[in-house]
C-alpha cells in the first residue's frame, strides 16, 4: 500500500492594498479622514487623486469648516474643491465685511499708546510704555481692564517683545523686547500641551530683559547691558538641551543668556558677552541653516555673524563673518543660507557662508521704512513714502536696477507697518486711518480696514502698530481721547467685499441655518 502524497503547499495570497477596494468602500473611508489626510492620499496615485478631489469629499469639508452649504448651481461651473480653496483664499486675504470684531478702549492718560502687539492663539499681548497687557479672547468680558492680566516690572519703555516656540518638557512666558520664547523647567503656557510651546520675553530701556509667567509674574530678570536693551533674537540659539537667548544693546555688545541656568544670582544667566560692534545693535536673528549662528546688524549697517558655540569666555569675540551695507537698517530676514537686509533705500541679499553680496533684490527710493518677504514664493515687499512695492526676487537676480512687479498705492505718509504671507500683504502707517490688504501674488487691492470703531470717528493719528496671524488681525490707534485696539477674525465671515461697478460680487456660499435653496439663488 503506497503512502499518500503530502498536500501541495498553499498558494501565498497577494497582499491587499488600498486601491483594491471598490469606490463605495473608499468613499466611506474618505468620509472619516481629515483634510490633511485626504490631501496626502491624493498624492499617492492617479485613481486616489481623482476620488480625493470628488465633490462629495470637499462639500463635507465646506460644511464642517464653515457651517455653509454650496448651492448646486455653483457646482455646474466649478468643482467643490475649487470653491473650497477659493473661499479659503478669500478669507485669508480678508476679502469680507463681517469679521468677528472686538474693540478695546484705553484712556491715553492712563498709559501711553500701544508700542508692540503679539497675536498667539486665543491671546493678544500688547505693550504700552513699560507695561504688557494680556487679553484672553475666550472670555466673555475680553477687553475689560479688570478681566485682563497686566505684566508689570519694567521701569522704562519696552523696546522689543518676542513670541517663539521650541520642543521642551514645559514652558514659561518670557517677554523681552516684545518676544515670546519657550523655556525648560517652568510651566506650560496658556493653551499649550507638552511638546511645542511658547513663552514671552521682553527687553526695555531700563537695561533689563524679563521672562514672564502666565499669571503676569516676572519669573526672571536678566541684567548686564550698560544701557538700554534694543533687540532680541527672533528664536533661541542652540539645541533643546541648552537654549540660549541673545540680546543687543545700545552699548554695542551682544549678550548670550542661558535659559537653563538656575538660582537667583543674575550672573548665572549671562553666558557670554560678544564685542565687535561700535554702534548700538539694532536687529538680530538666528541663521536659517544653522541654529548656533547669530546674525546682528548695528546702527551703522555693519552686519556680523557670530558662532555662539566657539567660546563661552566673557570677552572673546566669536565673529566668523562680517560685511557693511549702506543706509540705516530697517529690517532683515533669513532664509536658509541667504540673509535679506533692508537698509537705506535697498534690500540686499547676502550669502552667510561667504558674506558676499549676492544681489540687490529691491530698490525703493528715496527711503525704505518697512520690509517683509515670503521666500517660498520668491516675493518680497517694501514700504516707502505713500506706497508699498511688490518685488519678484527671481526677476531681479541679474538686474542692476530691479523693477517692482506691482505698486501698492493709496497710502497717506510713510508705510512703516508691513506684513506679508503667501496670501496677502497688509500695509499701514502712523498717518493712515486704514490698513490696506493686497493679494500677494498680484498686488491687487483686497480690502481696507478702518482702525477706529466707527468711520465717523477721526483718528488723531494713523495705525501705531499691528499684528497679523492667518485669518486674524489686530490694530492699534488713537481716536478722540482713547487708544483703541481693534481685533478682527475673518474665519467665519460670509459677506464679501463688493467688487467695482459692473462686476458684482460672486457669493457662492450661504449659511446652513438660512432659508436658502438653489431656486432662491438661481
């Protein structure tokens, strides 16, 4: 009797991938994904991209994000994804008349006008004179002096205020020259969780730098400059294990402060003093390609690059590069290895590896008053007298005399306030009653925002300062006998700015709670 042969080995089954699912199953899966997940899925293959771009998916996002419904008549000419992106762009460009608005009034006799503004999540930080006020936008009585927290401690006007982030176990607010930084080993800031967090730091004419707790208490006061502290680094130097704050003074020195030091002795925080500048240090920032490099510019337009890891000796110079530009410094921005410096009447690009001038990116005669840049779009904007100008960096790489791609006219006086992001340019100044909003790609005027509460009011001055964060903006000015801080949030705005005559506005969305139908909108 012959032995039975063993059964054949099982045929290995082919693994099932996402594209093996039928359309109905995939559509059901997409209904539970976020916008970020759907966008990532669309980049994997053509079939998933087609499904991810379907009207069903983007109509859901439209309803969830804005509680709005798209009339079916609008879908005949444009897909739901296009309508979603168009509305998002319009909101980010402030092209609406009905943002959520908050006005905060302060008598000019109580303190001076606003000098610095920061907008972070649900908080507004405003500096007037030597005092900072934190406004909690989640409170029903937001704007009331009794409801807000005051940060008092400086004895002279605040010169800089920063808000920055890092990956730390816990964080505190440190305000110096109006900047916000994260600090290890203190507490979690308002609304933050473990991980990336914020803190507030300020500098002042009283020669000090202060780090603030979220209840308004001064957690650390750092002294060492022999005069007013004029500037703070835009970010912290070093890695997560050793965070260092840099400051620049009227005494011409650059000082490095360790935020990981403990104890009450002031000198424990001072890590190094860097000498080399002969004039007051006006601006400073951390290099884009290396977090140990600090870039500074003094009042005489001399740029220095410091390697903050080469020495900790109090009197040793860590300068690893320098160059000199023309004119008074206005602002500077860093993108990877390139430094863009606005000084005098021009914006110059400098390669931080060689300290050679790469190009003149913009020339705004007779004088520059403000500058900002969006490196991802190769666009920058400059503010002058009566107008701002938009420049394309790529067009000006080989040009001796660069030309702007757009002129943003209609301002009164100097354009000293300028914000730029991938969607918009916001401009204003001390003699202008409005801040103007422009499309960053084209320079087309998008909106004008009055700084006072009512256009019947006559401001004594224009816009003192402003802060812009995505869909939100806060401005400050003096009207009648009060300083007015006005906050606007365009997230859920629905009433678009009217277009010129013979070009009516295209309103392709309406409230879900409204009594609308396709017949009503046809």
